C-alpha cells in the first residue's frame, strides 16, 4: 500500500494528530460526503497508528515487535475494510503477527487477549460506536483492559513522529473466527447460571426473544447465542451488517431505535427484546409489555441481580442517575456511588474503589455501558443482557417476570435534558465559571440545596412541593456544551425548575440558552 504522505500533507498533519484523540479512543472522519467534515482518518493514517500501537505495546509487555500477536476487528462501517487493511499492514510492517477477526464486537476484541488459544498481546476494534456513517475510530486493548487517555496520547505522538524501524520480514496475517469462540463463552455462561433442571442445553426453550442489531455488529447474538440456547428469535430485525445504517441509528439511547425494538416485541408478541449499539459494548432491553428497560431501569435491574449475588456491593454510576434509583439501591442494601459521566470514568472509579477494599461489582452508565467485576470490568452489552436472560429464565420457572425485580423503583414523573451551547473560545474555563456562579446563586435559595458528594458540575435538590426534584448542570466531556438535566416527581415540576434557572442563565454572556426556552 502507498504509505508515503506528501510533504505538505505530512507537515500539515504533524500538527493535527492529537485532534484524533477522543478521550480513551481515537475518532475521525473516514469518508467524504458531509459538508464541513473533511476526511482525517485514512488508511495511511491508521497505518501509522498501527506502527505506533506496536511500538507502544512492545514496550508495555516487554517483547520485541516480531513476537507480538495483535487481533483486529471492525463494525459494519463501509470505511472499515480499507482502514482495517491499512491498520494491519502498519502493524505487520513492524514484524507483529495479526489476527483478522473481520466483523466483530468491541468486547470480543478484549476477550481475545484473555482467551486460551489466543492470548493476544493487544487488540484493536475499528468503530465509532453510534456516530454517523462517515465516521470511524479505534479502540485499543491489552489484557489489562482498555487503554487510558495518556496511552492514546503516547500512541498518537509516536505516529506523528514517524520514527519507526520496520522489520526485514513482515508479520503474518491470519483470518480467525473469534466471534464464534466469544459467543460460545456466553452460551456456556447462560447454561451454567440458569442450570435448568430439565433443559440444561436449551434453558431459553419456550422463550421468544427479538434482537435488533441496528445493522451494526451485533447480529451474531441471535444466531450464535440465542438459537443454541433454544430461544425463538423470529421477528429479529436489522441483523445484517450495513454501514449506511438504513433503518435507525444503532444506539440504545436513541428514541427512534428504542421505538423500533418496542414495536417489534409487541408486533411479534415476544417475551423479551434486545437492542445493541453498533459495536455491542452497550445494550438495552424491552419487556413483553413493550416497556423500555434502559437508563435508570436497566441500572436498577442489573443492580438487583448484583446485590442478590454480592450483598452490600457498591454500584458506581454516572452523574445523571435519578434519586429514585439511589433509593432503590439503598433499599436493597447496596451503596450508590454517583460519579462522573464517561464510561471509562465510571469503570475506573469502580476499579479504584474495589482495589481499595470497597467491594464494587458493577460500574454502569445511563448510556447502557455496563461493566461487571466478574467479567474483567469490561463494558460488554452482550454480557449484560446475558445476565438479564439468566434472570428471565430463572424467574419464569417460578412464575415471575423480570420487571418484578424493579417493581419498587420510584421513577420521576418528568425528566428532561437541555444542551446549552458555550460560545466562548475557551469553553472549558467559561463553562466552569458558569457552574461556579450557579453554586453561589443556589446558596442563596432556601428551597434549593447543593447535593453533597457530587463529583461533576453542580447537582441541586429542589425541595419546594411544586418542584420536588433535582437538576444537574455540568460541562460536557468533549463538546462546548453545558448539559442541563432536570427531573421532577410532580407534573409541571421540570418547567418550574427550568424557568427559575433561565432567569440566571439569561444573564450569562457567551451562552446560547435557546435549547432551554419553551
């Protein structure tokens, strides 16, 4: 492949490699077609990133590059094949051997580093999660888990410097069917956990379960996990990989996507519905009545399971979870630790607490990223729904339904999120200044109280009977935006809280509050 960049192109990009960093991932524009979004993630760029990863990895695991084995997989994006070739060629040029998993899931890529017979030194998934068709990106793993921000920064720096010594003999490229190995692990886990007295091999026999993969990489779950377990998967939809995403965004947080799986469950009178994001690290579900099991409900469901298995465990969530969820976890004897947004933040905090002696068996974000201590603290959407299917099968044996587990969850009457755009050039400093000013205002209100042990932005309890709720104003992780979340336990409460806040927000310079106006 042609990997030499023109002098102008290379010089230009030497200043822009760091722009590809998106927290602990790499994200970029891989295809033309969207005005104002020039391509910045090409086969040439990922060739260099492959070289950078191998160089970083060799030092990390104390091996020479020629002894490294790295697995690569991709989601269904149409830019995937060309980028995967460039990435593999870059790593092979350094002497590393590469396993080509073709279309795979992000959790499966990590599992290839800890699965006997594979034991890959590193793994890379080409995905941009639920972002539009023209985007793509890379997620990196070692046997210790996903890489962190400083690791990505270092790999980008190595790629930018381009001081690589290539091997005399390129490494091998071998296709491997790892998604079947990964799927079989889920099948065995469900069989052993249900331990059905009559149907051990097929504990889901008699259950009708619909899967919506959104044309991403998750279609395997219907054929390779549910079918061997005896489930009827008729009515499953959008299982075929299609990087144009013609039916809906593969995103459990998307209203259209959730409506699609709800309709499928009701239309086919299924017992359960499952929906995945593009690369299967997130999931949500729908019960037989068409009720969405996502966000706070999903967290409550899996928390109920975890707290039965591990009484007293801490449950780490992101910052926008509801007061009702906190009470639900406390009533089950758990400890709710509400932390920052960002799935890596939530996972790393649970790992930190657990290592310090505070047992933390679950880290989960309202987005659907859920990681369990028993599963390497890996945010794996397929593993998470597999845990729920175990409960579904168990409860059916005793004549109960899955949603009985969350019958005591108090849900808000109203819930809204408004995204306020920051117009100032230094948006982070300006956003923090707005949050500081709001804290001063709150201190002057008799019926608004700052919530203690808050790790992100300002969270306020609104105690007036006509408001009866809370709000959180925080700075977005990556965008020039202040997201404002408001929940209320009374009709009209969100609007009352929003109106009071607007009086303050309208006075702030360089802040576009049109999203919060009615």
